[in-house]
C-alpha cells in the first residue's frame, strides 16, 4: 500500500471539513430530548387509564363488558383535560363505539376496530409517543367509519345520528368556505357533497342523501360557479340540508 503524503492528508482533511462541521452541528440536536407536549402527571394518568382499559377489554370474555364503559369514560376524562383536539376526537369515538357494545351481538367489525385502537393506545410513552397524533387521528376515523357502517336497517341510533349531524355541519362550513373564495372551489364543494350523500345513505337518511346528490349534480352542471345565481342555488341547497339536520337531531 503506497504511503500517503502529508500534503494528501491535508487535502483529504480539507475536503472532509464541511461534512464534519455539519455533522458536529447536528449531533446536539440528535441527542437532545424532544420537549414534552403534556404535563408529566397528566400523561401518567393517561397511561394508567389506557392500561385500565386494556385490562377491561382483555377480560371481557371472562367478567363481561361492565368494566369497559367506565374505563373508556375514565380515559375520555383525561382527554378532556388535555384540551388536545386529537385526544378529544379519539375519546369521543371510543365513547360512541362503547354504546354499541350494549347490543346482544356487537358487530365483529366494531370489535376489531376497538381491539386495534385499545392495543395501540397501551404504550409506555402514552401521550408523548412519537406517533401518538397520527395514531389518534387514524383510530378516531376508523372507529367513526365503523360506527356509521354498523347502522342497522330500519333502526335509528341517536348516537349515530348525532355523529352524522355534527360531521355534516362541519362539512357544510367547509362548503361555505369553498364557496367564499374567488373563484369558488368546485372540487371541494363536490367532494363534501358526495361524502354527505354517502354517509346519509348508510344511515338511511334518504331525504338528506337526495339533497346532497342534487347539490353535487348542480355543481357539476354549473359552468360559472362565481355567478350570483349559482351561489344562491348552492346556498339554498345547503340551507335545506341544515334544516333537515335539525329534524334528525330533534
């Protein structure tokens, strides 16, 4: 192996210097702990609540489901204290799903969704887990979708109706926002209308389903959404859906 001269060593050091400096600059950040998002004591209570729920869920075949709802509402209580939107969303979805456990034979897809959510919640880092936010959002959406799909024919569920009404009101607000921009956001308007129609059909709320489908068709057929006439038509459809939601909530 040929000897390396001092000049060659210096040249190599000079070439590597920028890389070494950059590495040295980021090392403190790599080793620095991520700041906590929540009060440690609150996080410990969240962890204890998830563990309690995990035990109650595991024991449901032996001692029954009587301990599950109290465990879920205990977790929901901690979620309220966090004042975090993702925690609250997940807590509400778990609480709504627990209502369906009272049925004589809860749907298997509901059991599967609850099992996945409860198992993933039981982490030693609790609220500070690095992917907690993503998991909370994913399982809240999955539970809500499962609850909606479990609506049985010819039977109204106040819980499902309430979830639908609140979700649809939020979507109508998004549609108002899409209508307010210049030019109106046709894609957002059609997407939200289609979603409302789909969810209404699942719940057999056929009046709202038809209104939402007519709205989507109207948007598709309109070439100038920015005209006062087109805006007024869309606003009228949205108002009719709002009135129908009030009737469902009542």
